[in-house]
C-alpha cells in the first residue's frame, strides 16, 4: 500500500490543521493506521493510531484531547485533526499502515511496514 500525507502548513499557536493520508494500491480496511511525527533533531514520536478493525484508538499523552484520528475506509483515507496547536507540535508528520500489527504495538514505529513521505507542520508562537 502507498501512502501520501498532505495538509501541513504554517499556523499560529492555538490554531488548527487537518492532515490527510491517502492510501492507494489496496484497501486500508483491515490495516492499522497511525500518525507519527519527527521534529528536527529528535526521534520519531508516536501521535495516534486506529486499530485494524477501526474500533480502537490510541493517543500519545502529549496530544490527548487536542488531536483526533479518524478513518474513512470507503475513501481509503485517514485523517488527523490538530487543534489547540502549540509551537512544540512543529514537526514533519508521517502516516503509517500495517495489516499484521497487534493492538499492543500500535504506538511502535518499527511495527509498521508502510509509511508516507511526511507533511510539515509549523506552529508559530
């Protein structure tokens, strides 16, 4: 499956953005879908994931209550709504997918086989 992330940009602190991840090649039904981010000079960080059945969602504590992950299997899309953005949210955001991952590994980057190219989110203070 190929993934294409989009929707990043420059936004002021407190603002909102909606990131999209378009999947192609096969349906994402049955795939766990996740968002990670990587700030300059830092390691890739888990943000949010939705499980293979779509029934479970997991969030990093740093974004809980501010970010929301959603998916539309019919459109082969995954979204990340970013609200109440902070300067420390500045990073390249990546979407990821995998159809064999188990729930306990949803937050583990190494467990995902498929990655998009990333979209840059910059939050100004």
